[in-house]
């Protein structure tokens, strides 16, 4: 299994910046089979939504709300993933979760998703 731990959340004013970090740990086999990692967020009363994803080949995908403001990074040696958030808006307020997809191959392809405990981001004046 893979364990994910997020950090870097906090309270910032509109227009400010935060950098979230996610550290992955577990067996060597599990770590080496992580494919896509990503950041998701969930605001009170709303469904969890995608913020940004990055593949093992560092191909990125961003939600429209994050484009031009957020940047996702991945270090496959240190097994970490960061999300640099700039020009933050009040609507960015949410709990941000780290996600990792582990893909294993056998007779059938197996895909497992792992989640961190979340880190609170609050954007308010």
C-alpha cells in the first residue's frame, strides 16, 4: 500500500500564494508502480473535484479554475508532489487531498487509488 501525507495548507489573503506538498511512502513495489498523482479539493457542501494531475511522465492536466494560477510538480526520486498556488481566490477555500493511482499488471490490470488525510486551505481577507 501507499501512504500519502499532505502539508502546506493554511490561511492566506486573496491574491496570496501557498505551496502544498505530498509525500508518498510504502513498499518499493507500490511506490514504483504509482502512475498518476494529483491534487483534489472539497469545499463544504460540495463534491470533491479535480484540481491538477501529473503522470509518471510528468504530463500535467489542470482544472479550468486552476489554469494559469496553479502549477503541479513531481519528484519521482524523492516520491513527492507539490502544488504551487498563486493568485488565490476565496473560492479556492477547501480541503485539498493528495491522490496516487497505483497500477499493477497480472492476468488483469489492477488500479488502486490512495488518498491523504487532507490539508485545509482558507483564502479570506
